């Protein structure tokens, strides 16, 4: 089973209440282990759903530009970009460590 790890790399100053609320949400997901490809799909959909929810609450704010795309490394990882808010990576876990 393939597992993934979500890690925020860089954050920016929140420019409005929409980004402030989204930042609180996304920081709650930092360092999350995602189990399997179905879990990865659900994780991506959950973030998109949260963005839609927050955009309805803060309808006067400019919508969030959110993208997930395959890493240039071609190792099964993904880069996550949210213009004006944060950048992150979803790393494909290569192996589990077990102490001897």
C-alpha cells in the first residue's frame, strides 16, 4: 500500500479573512500521514471542499487559487500551491522504519 506525507514548506502573511481561516485549517493538516491512493484522493477533495465552504462564507474576498501537481522529481510525490497562502509537498513514503 502506498502512503503519503503532507508537509507545509512555506507560508505567507494572510491577506484577508478567507486566507486567515484557510491558513488555520491547512496548518491543522500539516505533517499528516495519508494512507493509500484512496486516502490521497479524499485528502485532496477535503481541501477543495473546505476552500469552497470558506469562499461561500467570505464571498467578497478573491477566490483561493489552489493547485496540486506531480513533482518534477517523478517519484510519485506532489507539489501543492495556494497562491498567496502557502506551498507544500505531499511526499510518497518510500519505506517504513522499524527499529531493530
